[in-house]
C-alpha cells in the first residue's frame, strides 16, 4: 500500500495527500513547483493548501512578498487523528442527547404496503419477515406450474429460515416438496383437503402475499388488523388440519 493510499485512509482527500507528500519532498516551496510535483491543478492548489493549514499540516512564510509553503512534521498526523477522535466523541454525545427528541417526532405508520418483484425482491421481503416478531405461520397452495420455482427459492434461503420456528397449512401434494422434507426440524406442517388462501405468510403485524411465476411478485402488508385476522383464520384451520 502506497503512502498516498494510507493518507487517504486516515482521512485526507486525494488532493491533500498529494500536496502534503509533495511538500515533504520539496521542504519549502512556492506554488509553481508544488503544482508540478503534486500533479494537482493550479486552480485547486490554494484551496487544498488552505485546508492543510486549517488542519495544522502546513504553513507558509513570506520571502520578498512571495509565499513559501512548508509542511508540518509527519508527527503532527498523530495530533490530527486525535483531534478527529475527540470531535467524533463530541458528535456521539450530541447524538445521544438528540436521538430521544428525534424519535419523538418519528411516527411509524400503523399500516403500509410494499411490493417486491423477482427472486431478489422476494428474498428482501422474507428478510423483513425474519426481522419481525411473533408467531410465524403460513398457508401454501401447491400448484404444478410453480412448484419447482417455489421449492428452489425456499431451499436457497434455507439457512435463514431454519433459524425460526414456523407452522404451515397446505394441501397434501406439498408433502413431496424437497423443502418440506428437509425442514421438518423447524417447520411443523398440517394438511387439508380443501383450498387454502394461496401463499400467505403471517408474522406479527405483517402479512406477505406471494404470486408465484418465473418473475414472482410479493406484497408485504404491515397491518395489525389484516395480519391479526389472517392469523385467527390460520389457527382455526390449524385445529382441523391433519399431519
């Protein structure tokens, strides 16, 4: 790693790093040689030098009414980092005081809905479901035209899902699903002979409705009322469903 990259990592801009290194190599210089050595544009060099001087990393002397710029000792970089740390600590303290007031202004909507498109979108929707709280239950209507697509999808997020316990109700055809056969340790399934609401996950105040196809579409609804009614219906079906 070059010294320029290291200076960038401690917080200097690209121009500041180039000008500071050029100053170290030149020792004391007017603007002309500094521009040539650093490779920065003449139109930018004064602004960069002013920033370096504000940071205590450069200074100038007048010789025959001409400014000669010179670098501060590299040891000053330690002081620069320490001053940044102190500033960050101040900002943390201010933020700690400010957060309660900001949170008092932030009113989360009681109801909202989002649409997710495609496999990546569906993964994002399930990540939101995983971050919610509450009993996780679902209805799944198995159909041949999308059975393979849905099975591959759930197997692709198997590691995420197995961290949660879930209960599901489906038709008996779903027993043959590779995902269901692999997920018996964390998914309890029951089966019915009548149609169930197609592809609905319920958890806490969220309900996730999925329309399966080559490009699946998911509707994530945040509504305690809707999720609560679906959960109550699930419980009533769960009671009569069979393993």
